[in-house]
C-alpha cells in the first residue's frame, strides 16, 4: 500500500474512534436537547379544530362501553 493510502486509513480510523467516544460520553446530548426544546416547545395558540371530550358514567350507561363505539 502506498503511504498516502495508509495515512487516509489511519485518519478514518481516528475520526471513527473520536465519533464513537463523543457518542459514548454523550457530549452532544445537552445541545441536542436544547435544540429540540427550542424547535418543538415554542408557545403558540392551540388549534381551534381540536376538541377535548370527557366521557362520564352517565354516557357510558346510555351508549354502552366505548370499545363498542364506531369511529
């Protein structure tokens, strides 16, 4: 093998070992969590098309168990 090819392989192995070490030590966990929080937990108004419906015992007695309801 040529010296250039050996140096390329050595560099690849060292980079792979560095990446494995970073993942093993979870050095990117905190920045990843902060980025996810910034992207997905922005305060915004709720969609008005979504409704929350509660099911009480009176409704269950009248309509039967909810597992038998159709969609």
